[in-house]
């Protein structure tokens, strides 16, 4: 099974209330206006084996509180600073995945509270979805 993982971190300004997207950024800070951002200081590097694949599963762990998201990859993703996952089919260079089954507002209240703590380290695992996972 092909997968990769990276880490991001919480921040007191993270609200995670966007209804259509969630985002990881390599930026070191965020304002409250960035209501889709769920992790800062992300250390992602996208491996080549994800190019051209189809469905993926995100396993997020924020201080022991977990969320799972299914989505479809955007093969033209090419942003080195931000990784956006969208519920819609809209594609831009920043869009890593589309047609996700959750956006930031869909995460549990407990998970969102963890994201607003700058001591929270968020583990992000992304893997290809096998037919048995769907």
C-alpha cells in the first residue's frame, strides 16, 4: 500500500469552520480569517507515486483525536506551500484533492479544539484507497 505522512501544528487562530475546504500550510502563522486552515508549519513533500492516482484516504490525528476523510486527487496539484482539500470539484494549483466527504466545519468539536492549541502536533497520513476501504 502506498502512503506518505507529514506533520503540521495547531495555532490559537485556527477556527476550522470553512464549509467547503480544509487546508495545511507551511506558513508559521495564520489569522482568524483563514477559517479553512487546520494546520501550520506543515512539512509535506508530495511523492511522485501520487501523481495520476485516483482516490485517497486522509487519516488525521490531532493529539489523539482522529478524523478520516476520503477524496479524489488532483493530478495537477503543484503548490509547494499550501495543500487544499475541497468538497467541490474546483481545481487550482493549490488543490490537492477534490470531492472530499468532509470540510473543516465537518470535523468534530473536540478535533477542532485540538487544532486551536499551538502545542498540538497533527499527524497526517495519506494513502491510496483500496477497493476494500471504499
